[in-house]
């Protein structure tokens, strides 16, 4: 995955969008009692889990790079990655429940409800992971380079307690 590591920012958008849309499609399918929407939801959920695993693997590579080369705090990087992993585990649980719901007979409604709750939890959790990823880029400069050189995290200079903050009133 080291080869694909630099593509982490592009890869992560797929599971984010697909998880959220899979919930929307599932809800529409339930509301309209239309099988097509639920099948589309299942397809999106399946792709989201597969691509989510790729996002996690590529994230491990760029996370190590951000920690070691850019001096971004390990706890900050790990907090983002851990929430992303939880989201994909939740989505995987939802996918498993969706696969078995048709074969459980009388318990189908319960299994279907559990699948929807897991899917919703995955969509919310992936949103938190996305927000933390954005903070890694926009607050810490993760993956940001100038003239081909990765910048050092501004948290080293201005993120420590008692460090003087730059005066934004001067130009």
C-alpha cells in the first residue's frame, strides 16, 4: 500500500460519500417500499467497505509519514485513523447484517433494523473521521508541501502551551 499511500486524500472521499448515500438510499427504499433503492444501498455499502479498507491501509502509510517527517502529534493522527477504522468496522457489521437479513425468516425485521442502525452509526462515525482528517490538513498541514518539500507542522511552533501566537493584525 506504500505505492498507493499518496492517494489517500483521493481514496477517502469514496467511503465517506458512499456510506452517507447508502443510508439515504436505504431510508428511501424503506419509505417507498421500493426494492431498487435498498439494492442500490447495499451495493454502495459493499463498495464503501472495500474502499474504506483501502483508505485505512493508505492512511497508515501517510500517517507515519506525517508523524515522522512533519512532526504532527501521533495522538492527533491516531485519533483520526482510529475513528476511521471504527466507521469501517461498523459498516462491515451493517453489511454482514444486510447479507443475512433475508435468510433469518421471522427475525428479518430485527436484523434489518440492526443493519440500518449500524449503517447510520458508520455514516456518522465516518463524518467524524473526515472532520478530523480535515483538521490534520488545515490545522497541522498534513501532506502539504511547498515546492515539493513537506512543511513542518505549525503545531510544533504555535501548538505548545505558552507559545506565542502570531499577530494576525500586522501585515
